[in-house]
């Protein structure tokens, strides 16, 4: 395994762990909220909780698409276990 592959593997593993922690925390914070609460905005120009989650989800999807090739290389070389 090359040093670059080891760094990629460590980075991807850390990113995956951070994403899982963030998702778990988001569910803990908002899991009991209803639709009205999730869509409430403190001011017209502010975002609701639901809009924030949507923004994060879209951004995470774009980030995952960017990182996917590095993840595949790490899996192929055995640097990243599932």
C-alpha cells in the first residue's frame, strides 16, 4: 500500500465517521419535531430546519460524488475495508 493510498484511506474513514456522527446528532436534535416545527422560519429571509437539512444533504451528496473515486481506489488496493 502506498503512502498516498494510506492517507486517502485515513481521510475517507475520518470523513465517513464525521458524517455518521453529524447525522446521528441531527436525528437526536430534531427527531421529535413535526412538519410545522421543521418548516418554521424565525424570519422570512432565514432558513428553516428542513431547508438547512436539505442543503446539507445536497452538499454531502456532491461531496460524496467527488470523493467516490478515491474511495474506490482505496477499496481496490485494500486500504479501505467496508
